[in-house]
C-alpha cells in the first residue's frame, strides 16, 4: 500500500493589487485543499496546483521553508497572495 498524501492547507496571506478579489477572498481565509478547493477562485487554483503537487510529493521550493509554498493568483488587478502548507500528521488527528 502506498504512502498517504499529506493534507494541504491554503491561506490567503496578502493582497498586492489595487482592486479587491473578484471572488471575494479576504486575507486570513483558509481552505482545506481536499475538501474546500471548490470554494477557491479558479484563477488561484490554476496557479496553486503545481505548488501543491510539489509539496504533496516531497519537493521543496528554493528560498521557502520545507512544506511551504507561497504564490499569487494570476489576476493582475487583484494579486491575491496564498500560502500552501503541508499539514503535519499530528495536526490531522482529532
């Protein structure tokens, strides 16, 4: 049996564009990638997927802590900044 993929939490951490998010995302919102990704803006999900894949399969991004990837949505007017992070196993337990 293969190794279980880690959970990924997405958090809105900043906005750098001059307009608010067209989807209504706000700084501080968090999402469970597996159960709540349908609530995320499709433009943000398009940008998030490669980073989530890297984290899920044990990769590390240069200049970022292990288990973390920060990225922006592709909307130049909004530029919402997200953090994707691996949820440690002990955080998964009830």
